[in-house]
C-alpha cells in the first residue's frame, strides 16, 4: 500500500513547530535564569514538555541537560507525558479537604480510571491535583480547562464533565 | 507615533509636584456623585460567575445609553467570597450578593436609576435574620479594620489612575524626595512591623541588615508564592491592589540601595500574574518605576517570575534558588539571605502583605501605625477565614483580636448548628487550637505559645465532623509530598510519620505509635534544614496534645468519632426514616444497595466501598454514618 502522506503539509507542520519552539527559547536568551518561566510557556504551548524541546533548551541556552531535567521534574506544574484534551484540576487544599475534595479524586479513579497525573485511555481527560487554588470559600473546587467549578460534589463533577467531549 | 509619545510624556510624573498635579487632574475629572457599580472581579467571585455579571451590566448600560451617568468598575476581591458574585452600588454603598446576570436590568432600572432597594438581593444576617442594605453595616465587614485591604473594593486594579486617585504613590514620593534611606528604615523599625509571610521577623531589622550588607548589586523580592493551602490573601492583594505592593517594593529598594526587584508569584494565580504585569507596565509609563523615578535619580525595575508549584519555594533560600533557574532546594542559612541571597548578593525578601503595609507606614508615620495591635505585634493582619464557617472570606483585623470574635462575630459561627471543634492556623506548619483557647488574643507570640503559629494568616475552622487524626494525616501527607528531599530528617521523618498516621486512621495503630510520633517530631524540629521540616510536626504535636482522646479512640476502640476515617465507619440505612425513593440505590456506584420502591432499602456491607454517595443524596437523613 502506498503511503498517502501529504508531504508539503507535514513539512509545514514540522516547520511551524520548530519555529515556535525556536522563537520561545530565543525570547529567553538574555534571561536564561528564567528557566521555569520558559518551561511554563513551552507547556502552555504543547500541553507537556516534549523531550526534544528539553534537549533544544539545553543546547540553545547552554544549560546542562541535567539541570533542565531536574527542574522539569522537581516542580509539580510540569508534565513529561502528553496530556489529554481536557485538564481536570482538583483542589486538595485544607479547606477543600475538610469539605470533601478527596471524594472527587476517588470518584475519578473509580469511574474514569484515572489517578492524579494520569490520562484516560481515550485521551479525553487528564487529572491533576493542586494544593490550593485560593478559592477556599467555594470548596470543594475543581477546574476544568481553566473554568472554575465551585462546591463540587461527585455527582456535580459527573454532570460538568459530560460537557467536555 | 508622535501622538503616542506626547501622550506618554503628558501622564509621566517627573517630580513630586507633577504627581500631585496628575492626582488633582484625575480627581477633577471624577464626579463623586456619579453612580458607580463595583463588581468584585476576584478569583472567588469569578468562579461564581462574576464575568457574566459584568458582561450583563455592560450590555444593559449600552442598551440604555447610560455610559455617561453610570460607571462600571470591575474591582479586586472584596473579601466576602462566600456571597459572590458581590456587587456594590456607590456612592450609597448598597450591597447586593449572589447576583446573577438576570438581575442586572432590574438593578439598573430600580436601584441605579430609581434609587430603590431590591430586597431579594440583600444579605440576610444569619444571626438576627435581618436584611442589611449597606456594605459597611454587614457584620462581616463591620468588625474589620481594613487599612491594607480597604482599597481593594474601590479601585480597578488594571487602572493606575484609580490607585493614584486614592492617594497612591504619595508615600513613594515622600520617601524618595523627603526622606533618607536611614530615616525610612528607622520609621519601619519604629512601626513594629513584622514579616507577614510566616516567620514574623522584624521587618526594619531585615532592611537594616540588607542595607548594611556589602555588595554592589542588591535585590528586592516580593514573595507571592503563597503555598499554604487554605490561605489566599496574598493572591487577593496582588490581584486587587498590585500597586500598593509595588510601591512598597520601590521604597524598600531605595532604602536598601537596590535597583532590581522580582515578584515571585505562583503560576496557579493567573489573574494575580496578569494584574501585577499590567501594574508594572503602567507604573513605568507614569514614571513611577524604571529610570529616574519621580526625578529623584533613583532607578528600579521589577520582573515577574512565575513559580512551578512547589510549596517549599515559599522558603526564602529555596525561592531564590528557583529564581536562579535551579530546583527549589533550601540551603542552611548560617548567613542571612539579606546578606547573601540571590546570586550571592544581599537580597531583601518580604511577603506581599508586608510590602503593602510599607506605604501606610511612610504616609501616616510609625506612631500612627503602632497604635493598632498588641505589644509585640503591630498593625492589622489579613486572615483567610475558611473551612466550616458561615461567612467564609478574607478578613483584616487588628492584631490582638480574639479567635472567638473572629469566628463568631465576623465569621458568623459554624454552619448547620454544628459544634466548633478546632481552628487550624498557620498553614501546614501551624497547629490546631481547641475551644478552650478561643479567647486568646491573636498575635505572633500568643499563637506560638499555643503550639501553633501566625504563618501567612490561614485560619481554617473545623467542626465536630472533622477528624483531628485525619487532619494531622492530611498535613503530614501534604508536607511529605512537598518535602524537597534534601535533608534526611524531613525526607525520612515525614515518610515514617505518614505511615504511622495512615495505620492509625485505618484502625491498625498501637499505643506506642504515639510515642514514636513524638520522638520523630523532636528529630524534625531539631534536625531539619529549613522551616518546612522544622515546623512540619506542629499539626501532629498540637492534635496529640489537645485531641489525644481521638487518637486513642482510633487505636483502642477502632472508632473514628467524627465519622471520617473510611476504614472505621459503616454506612447503614435507618428503616424507620427510609421512604424507599430509590435515589441512593441509583446513585450507588457498586450496586451495594437493594430494595423495592417505597420499601426500606438496605446496604450490603461486603459490596460497600464507603464512598458516601448515598449519604449525600438522601433527602430523609435515613443514611446513617457510624
């Protein structure tokens, strides 16, 4: 069977990817101490930190790869694995904890088969937990793709998630 | 282009007099009698739908062509997050709560134009059942002293002119042009201000030591890495009044001889990041930041750095390591960061709230500032009053107020008629304070005496349904996850403590475990490298001290009195109360509930996973948790 790859199109995608990565890294050329901010920008762009990008950061900014890797794995905000289409962030701060935040995580593990840091097989959802979002008055809080949901019960979470395909 | 430059030069204040002229011209343009609708745009109210409310107001104002008569302002957090979205109609300060987009046309026609009150949007005092019309009369606000936080509800944080209109940057002008650095430090020392981030170190002494430290380059840093779960006052201040923080930082930089500043802020606070960024740009445009500030010859720039979500980075040496682009591991501080910090240069680090106090001290004087507070703790403190409490939100109170006043008079007590059990202060490094100490005055030293601490101002109220062993386990789990792993006592000690507490909450604990916990706590406080480890055992020690009976119930009787620890509780259905509505049966994820319609249901204990779904959905209180 012949491969029906549209080469100019693939080439264009690869080029735009490379261009984006290069321009992001270059914008930090004078502030290479702001590695964490750079990694955050990369993650915002690609949803995770691709391996080749980490290598490129190390080469272009002349930072040892070991240091890039240690920073990328030390901070919980970073993921080395691709994430799902929708990101669920469940707050497990103290105020949410005593109001039952953990039960949301239990629910997702039970019904969606994902633990914190994991992605559903169909790549629909990634679950992450956070220590506090500072919306303690509204706990338990969950955030789906940046939208804050307040006073979430396991039942309500189910209803909310139905809206994300 | 020429036009743009001209405009920029026009608003740029090149001297103290020009700043005052600018302030006057802003005030002249404003009509104090004009109706102003202030909608809280803090993260809490946004989560409750404030953005849709703002849009609805904009549409309605446009539709009725009221742009000239009515001003709409999206402000920072007002503090009363529980009741969001919050809308205040000025100048009368009519207070509406839980406002929905559908209410907007009525608010405009009835209240703004007609001067009438809409009863259903008013706040009802849960104690007296009285409807309250005006914002200052709401008990939640009435008992507060909002000196630092007060402007939050009045200014649009993305508009520097709002801040200038309420007297903003006048302290900067006074400090730069009328005071010497030594005089400023003297004033801060005399005020008695102590660090609001946790440690409570005297701010003036820190500044002095940074000023005296040798080094050509010095740094000034704002710690907005508010990691304490259950505390969000730093976020609200940076979101709602970023200029007050920036003004404090510039004054601190001038006093210590620094030209470069950083704001290290959590990435989880996107709105705070964006407002701080806008504020910095505007301050530069207005000649209040950058080169030759207000014509004084003093230069200072501020860069924003976003954190990576590590609790330990709130610790000064870890924060600075992270600013250098390294992992956030603390180092031993034989030499203070104020002498050798960021890139080994003297670095002055203060918390958001501490910085925001500085302009007040400079403007009104140390004598005025130190009039409020207790002997050892001056001024006000902003607390986040959260957990099992009626009026959740941010409260600013004078130091020395009692816990009881905060929880009952401002917080409105415990919801649903439940009994108060404890209040946890100081974040994960703090402790739980029981009812018998509710009349303790709140300040740095008194809280420490009770085995807790002031910390960053988190105050989490717990009722009878909270298990204190579970709370201790929660904090130890939290700290275990956040320990950077550099030093052994913290890394290993927390792991062992977490195992032991896990066992106890599962009913597998032994009495000796309590001694081991106390031993480990001693090793942590004496042997850990940084404050995270040194204080990590506080939640365990304070709960062991005040709530030992709960630990013993878990160990001896295998019972969790609060009904929280899953392995020790059982759900059952009271056949007397069960109406057979099938609601719990349908909601049970494992199919453990059986029964016919209109017949009492039963739970098969072998299949029950104790998720509590049945307990939540039952309308007849027929599900019993034991």
